[in-house]
C-alpha cells in the first residue's frame, strides 16, 4: 500500500535525515514498556518539506523529538546531516504549538534568544532580529511585550526567532494548531513565503490536520500505531495558493486516500 | 497578504511600552481617564480618613477618655516631634535603624534568593531539608533576640542578625515558588537551541522566579524593619526601637506615639519604593485587569 516515490524526484540532493530500523520504547507506569515507534525507516532528502500526520499517540511527536535529540531511539540509528542528532542541534530550528515566547523579553528580545544562546555578538544579533521581524511584517513591534501581541503576531515572532538562526532543518510540532482559522491561514502563508523565498530548508512538520499537511508539504507520511502507513509525494505545484489549493484534484485524491486512517 | 494580516500588523509608536491593544485606542483612552478620576477620588477619601483619625485622637485627649498617662494629644506629640528633630535625636536614631534594615534586607535577600532557586532546581535536596526549614521558620523570631544580643552585643550586628532570620525565609520561599512556575516548553525549546545549565539559570530560572522573589522582597523589607525595631526594643545602644523603649519607661507617651507614626510612615515609604521598583522590573507583565 505504501507509495515509495521518495528519492526518485531529488536523486542528486544529499540526505538530510536518515532513520533506519528505529524503535522507541518508554517505560509505562505499570512497569512494562510501551513501544511508541516500531521499526521506522525514513529518508528525508535535503530541502524536502515533509509532513507527519496521524492520530494523537501515533508517535509523530516522538519521531520529531528524536531528531531534536530530546528522545533517544531504543534500537536503530538516526542521523541528521550525517551526524548524530545531538551534534546536529546547531543546525536545527524548532517551533511548537504554543509559541513559547519568553514573557520577560520583548518581541526583539525573543527573536534574539536563540542567537544569544549561541554567542552571536550583540550588534549582529540586533540586526538579524530586526531583519526577521521585518520579514514577518512585525517591523515597528520590536519593543512590544508578548502580552501586547495577538496570537497571530506571537506565532510570527516565533517564526522570526526560528528563521533568525538560519537552520538547515526546521522541526515544527503543530506550530499553527493553537491559532484561529483566519489567523492560521495568514501565518501559514507567511511561513510558506519565507520557506520559498530562499534555498529550501528541510522541514519536518508534525500536524494532526491532514488538509494542512497536504496544502503545505512536498510529502505526507501517515503514521499509525508506531509504523509508517502511507508515504505519499504530494506533487502540487509551487507556489501554492492556500485559499484554493483544497480544490485541486490531486489534493482531494490524497485527502480521500488517507482520511480513513486518521 | 490578506486583509487580516494587514490588520494585525498595525505598527506601534516608538515608545511602545504602554500600548495594550493598538486597535482599541479610543476605548483605551476613555478607560484611562476613568481610572485617573477614580484615583483622585480614592486619594481624597484617604486624606479625609486621615483628618478624621487625627480629629478622633484629639477628642479622646480633650474628653480625657483614656488614662492621663496614655491620653496625649496630637499637639503634644507634634511638639515632641519638632523638638526631637531640632535636637537631632530622631535623625541619628532613624539613621541607625534604617542602616540595619538595609544591611539585613540586602544580605538576607541575596542569600535567600540564591538558596530558593537552588532548592527549586534540586528537588531531592528540597525534600530532605524542607521540614527543617519549616520548623526554623515557625520559630517566634523575637525569642532569638536575647541570644543575638548576648552573642553580638548591643550594636548593629544583633539587630541585623534577627532581621535576617525573618527576611531569609520569606525571600527563600518566594524564590522556591517562583522557579516552579517554569513552563516546560521554554525548557524544551532552550534544550534544542543548545542552552547550557548556566544559561538556563540566568535566562530562564531567574526571570521566571523574579515576580515571586519580588513579592518576597517587598514583604521582606517590612519584616526587616520589624526585626530591627524588635531587637532594639529588647536592647540596643541606638535606634527608633530603643527610643520607644526608653520613652515608654519614662511614661512619655507623646514621644512614643510620634515615633510609632514615624515608623508607620517609613514603612509606607519603603513599600512605595518597592512598588515602583517592581513596576519597572516587571514591566513585561500584563496588567492584572487584562
């Protein structure tokens, strides 16, 4: 049932993420172990935008956390850009459902946070942060505190914070799930625009929203019970118009194919 | 971009801090105006209450409702106050008390905040020693004053020691509670961004704990005053507490009243100072009414 079209389209590009035979077990409260991921083999070429979808508890966030070196595989190997996930952290960007802005930092300060942790000098930090706030249409809001920003603005500050680090790989854990519908589309468009505006970064995008996955990603991987159930190349043309993409036949084809399993 | 997005990106003025909802500006202005009018009303009522209280005091003295030893008029207290200012008695003793307050407050707050954050980060240690901390904190501290006076004499050290035992625990428990309010998402994000332990302490734990620490600092400042004056009452070579003790033994109650009022004013001023500092340091917090 699995469509394996991976690699064929970008035969020449290097591999960003490689997982082979990965299982992850957690100790459950009753003393046994619970297998969250069962023998995952996944290759993500550099520059690909891959969406992981599935019911809650299917292991998609665990998979993401593993790439972020927050969870270690019980068996199998994971490499990110040829290195261990921990060593590759300096090339990672990370975005969460809740924006995780630090309330005691202004918008500008929040964008600078990651740069500060990495020891970027002050002047450079300032300029980079200002540039990225500008890029997400928040120029002029640099000095506002998080509570003064709307939900959408906050998530766009989080976008700027992620982009300011210029990561090779973007890990996104339901980044737009907490937004209302209108704001969500606006932020999604913002995100796609940033992603398309330069050399493509590799994106691993976790979501429970199948429609969002198809609309945004190059490839949709459906997880269930800790296994890969479907692996589909989306093949919709870019740039995409998020307002109308749901009307495309290819969108509906994938949607109908995967819907029953989600 | 969509209209929604444009709406959301209304730029803020350059000195952007007080802007809450850029979109609802006229309503905001009206709300502020109302708030200001209410503040004026509150201040007027407070002044009225103060005048009424002094009036009542005067009446109790005129009507001789109290024992003549206790029943002194505001005028008599005022006379003492003016005389004591001229003689320099009030100034030197206030200085002695305040020096002890500041020293004990700064010292105990620093140690208390560091210990509190450390305990928040080391849950096992916290579990082991928390019954001891609770026991120590439950002890009536004024009972320690004679011991400190025997140990350190009637100078500044004894006062400072007693006040420290009060302030330390207050700031400690504030910092402990503060660290616990850390959001796990901040830690997850920081871990992925490669934060070191030291960076976590300075950039996450300390700011997280600041509001709770500040609540402790504010309370601690008043308790420092309490501890110092308490110690002086028992025995000291100078200070406002010592003045109260000696005037009480001479039955000069008008002087005692004047000093008590002075202490109350000092406490209010200290509190106000802390509120101002707090407002600036915690300016990133949303106002309570949002």
